[in-house]
C-alpha cells in the first residue's frame, strides 16, 4: 500500500515523487515510456536546447567569430555527432531521474497506468498498485490541425523535428510560437530555407508585447527565417518531387482570401499543445475534463474526486516545466499539512532562440486592458559594455511598474542570456519589489545584468546611461 502514486515522471511528476519521499511518504512513480523524465527530458526541453546550443555554436563559428579575430577555415557540419550530443544530453537527464528515485526510495515503475478507482492504479502488463492518494502528472502532447495528419517523416510534430538525419533543403513551420521558432532556428542555422506560417498578425502572440515580437521577427528575418503572417493553413499533402517526397502546403491569406501553396522537404506543425489524458481511466472515477480537455483542481491541486490530484500541463496554462515542478512541490506539501503557495504572476517564460526572449508577469497589453496606470523603463543591450565586448548587441530589456507604488508588475527581455537575466526580476516580484529596489542593488560591472538595472533606473525615472 502506497501513500502516493504519481502517474507521469516529467518535471512535475518526478519532482513531486521525490518531494513526497523526502516528507516521509511511501511513493511510486509510473512512467509509460522506457525512460523517466517525460516529454521535457526525452523529446522536449532538454533535447531541443541541446540542438539549439550546438547549432548556434556552428553558426557562430561559421559566421560571427571572424569579427572577433578568430578565423576558422573549413567549418563543416557533422549532423550525426550533433544528434549524438542531443541523445547524450537526454540520457544523462533520464539517468539522473532514476538515480534520484533510487536515492530517495521512490519506486520507479514502467508501463501504461490506468486508474481503476481512487485507491487503485493498474500498470498494463504489470502490477496493481494500492494507494491512499493519486497524483496525475501526465503532461501534454502536440496539437494538430484539422485535415492535416502527421506521418512522422515528412509532416511532423516537435518530437520528430528533433530527429532529422539530414538537413532539409526547405523546411516549413506552421505556427509562430516558441516551439516553432526554436525548431525553425535550429534548422535554419544548419542550412535549411525556413518559412514560418502564422495565423495571427504577429509571432509570439500571448507571450510578448508587440514591440518585442517585432524586434524578434526583424532579427530572425536577418538570420534567414521567412514569415507569412495572417495566413490559414488548409492542407498539407505529401507529393512526389524530383528528388524524393515533398510536402505541398496550401494556405489562405486571411486578408485578401487568396490561396497560395508552398513546398518543402519537411513540415513541422507547431500550433500548441493539448493535455494528455487518453487511457488514464478518468471515466472509472467519474472525473470529467473541461471543454479543452483540462482537469480542474482546487487550491490544493485536488480534483473533484477525493484523494486524486493533478498538476502541470494537464491542468492548463501556462504549460511550462518549471510551473509543473512548483505545483508538484506545493501539491505534496499541502497533502502533508504544509501551507505553501505559488505566485503565478511570477512564473517566467523563455524562448531559447538567439537572441533569447524572456517574460514574466503582466505585459503592457495586459495593463492597458485592465486600465492600470503604469510606468515603463527600457534599456538597450547596444549601450551595455559587456554586450559590446561580446559583440552581441541586439535587443533590450523593459520593466513595467505601478505608476503610484513603483511595484514591478512585469518585465520582458530580448537579448543575450535573457533566460538567465529574467530570474532577477522574478525574485524581485516574489518579494513585491519595486524598480527602485532593483536599481539600487549593486550589479557587477561589466555585466549583462546592468541592462536590467538600467531598465529599472529608467522605470523609476532616474536613468544614468540613456
């Protein structure tokens, strides 16, 4: 008899299992795949970042290092080795989860889990687990478009877009969100002609303000990505090309109504993600999802069924690994009588392109919609000494504060290492900090973090270097 059975070993599930074991619970964590770690470690966060980092270094060696006096002749790509690096990164992470399970006494089990009742979980072809509580952490999977079928070779989702064994000459990305832009960047750097087809008037809608999105699109365009905005993809079919199979994509211009076609060797459909609950046995416990397939939970992350909890992507936006981790910890603490909470206004999001794009809290559009009187501070990387020394000058940071109290309400950064720089502002927001708090905190010189300080100074009305 277990105290807790966790279904799913992604960042939310495995962290929850470890936290539960640390708090003295007898825990099992069930993973349907052969390796622990879920989507993030196996086919999401980690492998994509391995390819993003490797492809960036390749492009840097080929295109940029000469500006620093580093001449490299005959730069070439060994895609097999790059993919081996990706696989090594994945294996290191999944082995790490197994190590932690062993260290803390979590029973890590493999097989498809089905809930039979609120205290029983069956593993297909394996054991039946009796438990006091169940935590659903099954995550999400890529969404699709009506009438477009994945074949996992020519028309692919984000999983298969990681595994090409040769660089496609032409690559179409359907969707201008963070996953599409990351994968488009990888294959563009490696030599693909990349076209991004986006339904909305701009990329990264819902993630950044328009000024940040415009800057990103301008910079990605210089890197070779082509954008077609406000278009609706209506069909994608595999056809015979001169040198093998191709994909013909048909789309409609939403303004003019004109129909266009474009062809590519590979097409990535990247139009969001949907919760993964198939075969979970929710009907056995009369647990319904909402209209979008998500599970509703209360402040303890407990569903409508007593003793059955849910965290992460399966409970709704934002679908972020670190949000799932936070929820896993808090859910387990609350099971054990510890009152803890999550500040959802202080959960950052990052796009790991180059430059990186990071955001936390409210956007300007949010504040304008809510009628909030706010101040804006901004500073450019081009004016930062460390960025100039690195020859990495694109982008800016902006901070949004309450006009009366100076409390930081949100921030967005596009520029080098934005994903790391945003953390300072996340912590400031957790402590209900002001732009003056950030501005008066000492920042090492020269460092990229001074861009954040200068943006805070600007928001507070005391700019020094702008």
